[in-house]
C-alpha cells in the first residue's frame, strides 16, 4: 500500500450507470419518442437505435467487469413492461430479469432504476404526473417489476432525478438538463413524485433484502456575495427539498456534474474564459464533494450512493482529470465521516444525451453509431484500476 494514495472504505462499490432510453434503442412507445419525431422539437436528433444495448447488454456488462469494476446501474423501461395501461409484457419482464441474472453471473452488483425520465405514452397522454392516478399507477408498475428484482437485487432506485423531472414536467423541451437552463419546478408534480416514491418504497419493503431510495441531481448552488437568500430560495425547491424528503430512505443517490452560481438576476451563465464541457456546463469536479456533503446534511445522515458523476468531453484525458478531482473530494467527505456506499460513473457508454442527441460524449466506452462496435477509452481502464485497488493514486496515474 502506497502512503500517498487515498484508500476507500472496505466494501465500497465501483461501477458505471446507464438508462434504458439512452442506450437500448427503439423505445417507440414512451413519451420521448414522439417528441423526438415531432416537427417543432428542439431535440437535436432522434434516439433511433441508440447503442442497441437492448440486445448487447451482456457485452456492455462484460466490458465493465473486465475493466475491474463491480457494479452496474441500469433502468427498466416502463413502456416496454406496460405498453398499454394494464397490459403487461411478460417477455419484457423476462428480458430485464435476464439482465439482472447476467450481472450476477458476471459477478456484478446490479442497481435497478425503475423510472429514468421516460414513461409510457398512455401515461403521458393521460395527465402524466398530474393525473390523480399517477401514484397508483407507479405503485402498480413497481409490483410488476418485482420479478426483475427477484431475491437478489439489493439496490433499487425508484425515480431518477425527481427534481429534474419536476422541472421538465411542463412538456417544453428543455434546452439543457441543468438548473440554469430549466423552467421552475412544478410543485404539484414534485409532491406527486414524492408520493409515487413512497408508494413504490412501500411495495419494495415487502421484498427481502431490497434497499431503496431515489437519486437527486445535486446542483451545487453557490451565491454571489449578497445573494445568499436568493440562492437559498432558488436552490431549495430545486435540490434540498428532495434531499430532505429522503430522510427515511435506505440510501440517497447523489448525481453531480457542475455548479450553478446565483447572482442578483438568478442563475448565471458560465462566464467567458471558464472551461466548459460538451454540454456547456462548467468543468467543476468539486461538485461531487459538495453534493455528497449536502445530501448527508439535508437527510440527517442517510447513507449516500454516488449514482452518477461524469463529464461530456471528446478529450478522454480531461475525463480522467475530472474524475480524479471528483474522487479526491469524495474521499475528503468520507474522511469527515460521511457514509458513502459506492461510486458509479455516468456513463458506461457514449449514449443519447436527451435534447443534445449523440454529440456530448459521457462514456467510458465509445460506440460506433452504425456498427455499434464498442471501443473502451483509457478512462475505463483507469477507473477499473482505481476500483481494483479500492484506492486513488496520485494524479499522474
Ligand atoms: C441524467 C442522465 C443524463 C446525465 C447527463 C442526469 O441528468 O440522469 O440521464 O444523461 O445527467 O446530462
């Protein structure tokens, strides 16, 4: 053991995350697909075949495992499992169970997300999260998903980024999935998402070893001098409220990418000359440490799981640099007593980045858009080495 390395706690989990619509391909029955194909969309390009991971998931998981990582977070697509209300596809449930089996067979710990932004078209048409039936429907979907979890999936995320979901609920195509570019959250939707989460957790509490939570986009709101109150009010309904609501959960997910500075006019654009990534976000690795500390604080000490952290860049050396910085901050938070269960990088693959299409590349693995051939980037091997050592070496590595 080197004395200049940062050691992580025994049993710390290391892996990468994905989401169904962003990698599977041809999710023609969810709410995003028609938006991608409508005439007046601002979605850069349709998701199409995505990474064809609906068929190639074993290859994806094998790449992750062979690199030295041990955990894979993926989501199940509600619109495949319940294509029309009350009509259940047993074949889709079997498919996702095969994914969990494959992960376990490869020695990976699976984390299953029940809802990662996309919902069935019928659900969207009928009021979406504003329907009085939303919570019943989500609880029923959770029951449908139980065979996917079986007896051996321990980690379950009910809802991915409910705070972002409440901001994009208006149906406007968001310009960019970060707070400074998003409409204000719909607070009624926020309440409903919380009710959905609680109902879903009730269903999951009947299942042996499941530990469930939701994953929040922590946005590191920072005030310019004199704007503290404004920053608090702005940030509370976009971030802290969702962390506080997780106080009774088994764990809370932190998804951190960048920070948002609040000035007298509200959120500020990134100033000229400051390094930005392919999504236009400020290059700010410290976001992770701030998100983790805030989650621990606001929940009153609920174990944290880093369920997403990463950077869209065409320069893989910057990805390693960013991740090194983020993990250094994470380690400092752990040293100060924050319980952190694991770190999952966003994302395993270059994938469909919502309104921005395929241009912003977040992956540890590149995917050829025509042949679907996967090419691991040096960052995959780098993160695998960190995982295998359960320690972060000096930056030159
Ligand atoms: C989401 C992912 C997204 C990533 C980068 C998170 O908001 O959970 O689906 O691709 O951040 O924008």
